[in-house]
């Protein structure tokens, strides 16, 4: 399938000698890599001013979408990484984005608080997915505004279906008044969230069997003690073979006593019928330390979703512990192996999300970004990279999550 890449003239540039595009259109789907408030020469604009940086970011998103015959009205998903602060709340942050969007845009959204981003004074980065026919023609959509939980300001929706794709906003254990339920109990909160997802899927005519990707953002300091309880509680909602999955620990969520947020992607026939899927688990591929129903890759129609790929063995033991460069290569090789199951390769990748262990600053980015970029040639897909103080397993330094379209 022909892909069209976008890097609008005058747009901010990466700080390394790489040429990742800012956006890519593959037929009806447009992926926009994380946009940040940087000048052309790499200076942070509006240092530590999240609302002003957000406005700059949306100028960039608008430019990329326009270059690909699309607009904010075509958005189906936003994912925002923002630095927590006592100066503003997550609700205030979402309200700023909501005020920028046109009233007739109805995207899903997931906001993920982090302690820092890759550059000092950078406090927000936002990636996007839009859907429209080439040349700007609209696609039929349906959406779920509210289920009485995980409150969102308009125009955001809890879930949206466009074509075969369903994107569900990150659900949190909050009731319609925004009160956190089951404070401090990550297992109970996981079950609350999964029941919310169940209701949203049902309103769109789908169920958990239609889910192709799950992303869990759970609170904790990393390690098995934080990973395992919520992972098992979430996994109980899926039968085998299950979707691709990525689970990332973050130091804390925005509300006291809240420990988890979960977002889903599902696929369904436009007539409401379930779609056939293929699954990937390469021979001798790595595994978690506990049994989970997820797969390393899943193909549905021409879409491929991979679970976050890491450098661990078949027993959940980290390979090359604390070595970011070596683990980056191992993770990229694991991505190659999963893609190959579907007769796909790196040229089919349309989005890269990288979560890596490290502090704010360029040094950890220098240790992984050029390596993972070296696996792409000529046209490189949009990319997002976020540093974190810890990852799921002891000694783990990086987790790389990709989508592909063939």
C-alpha cells in the first residue's frame, strides 16, 4: 500500500541526524508522531508553560494533517504525555486541548502524566491519529460520549468507530463526578476500568474478542510486584488468543489513590460483523514471568499491532540488564521477527512508540534513538520517545511498540 509522508517546511526538527517523518498517510489512516513545542533549531518554546506549549503543538498537528489532506475534524485519537505539576491539573490540561479543537471533532484521548520529558523545560508532547479518505473526504463515524465514568470534557468521546477501527479513550477508576473509586486498590480499579471498556465496546456493537491492542499505564516504581496484580486482573477479561499488549509503569497518576489507566483499540466490520485475525508468537520468543493471554503481534485486515517488544527471555528475565544500547537492538530484532510472521518488515511500520529508562536529557536519547532509527531506510515512520525512571522488569531499559500497515 502506497504511503505518503509529511514533514512540513519550517516544522521543528529532530535533534539527531535522522529523518523520521512528522506524519504518514496510509490510505484512510494518518499517524502523526509526537509533536512538541520546539523551534527549527531545537530550542524549547515557552519553557515549562504547558498551555502555551500545547497551543504550539496543535499548530504543528494542523500543519501535518493539512499536508496529508486532513484536519482536526478527522481526529480519532490523541495521546498526550505531560509533566505533572501543582500548577495545573489533568482536567485543566484536557480543557485547554478541548478549547482548541473544533466542536465537530470527536476524538478519543488518553493523557499520561510523567515526571519529565526528554528535554528540560519541555512539559508536553502529543501524538495523533486521524482518519479520512484521501483528498479530505469524510468517513462515516459513530461514537460514545459518556458511560457515567471517566469524565471527559467535550468534544472528547469515550469511544469512536470510524471504518473498521475503534479507539477507546484511556479509562480511569473515576465516577461521573470525578471521584476516584477504590483508592489504592489497583486490582479493584482494573476491574472497574475493564467494565467501563465493556460498556463502551457494547455501545459500539463490539466486545473484548474484537480488541487488537491494549495499553496499560499503571502506577508504581517498576518491577514484578507492580506489574503482576493488575496484569492478571486485566488479562482475565480476554480469552486466548488475545490481543497485543503493552504495559508501562509510571510513578503516579494525577489523582490521589488512582493507580491505573487503560486504553484499547478494537476492529470490527463496518456491518458489525467480527473480523478474522492472525496472531504472531515467533518460535523461542520472549515471554512474561506469568501466563497471559496476549500475543506479540496481531494482524486484522491490513493492520498489524505489536505488543511492546523488550529484551527479556522466555522466563521473564532481562537480557543485557541496564544496557540501553544492547536492549534497543534486541527489541528492534524482536520487532523484526514478529513482523516477519506476517510477511511484513520495517518499511510497513507507520508508528513507533518508545518508552526508555533514563532521566531528562539527551544522553539516554542518544543511546537509543539512532539505533532504532537505523532499522528504517529512506522514509522513516513518525516516532514518539518518552523517558521514564523505571520499566516493568528489573534491569529493563526500553520497550518499543509499533503499528504497521501492509
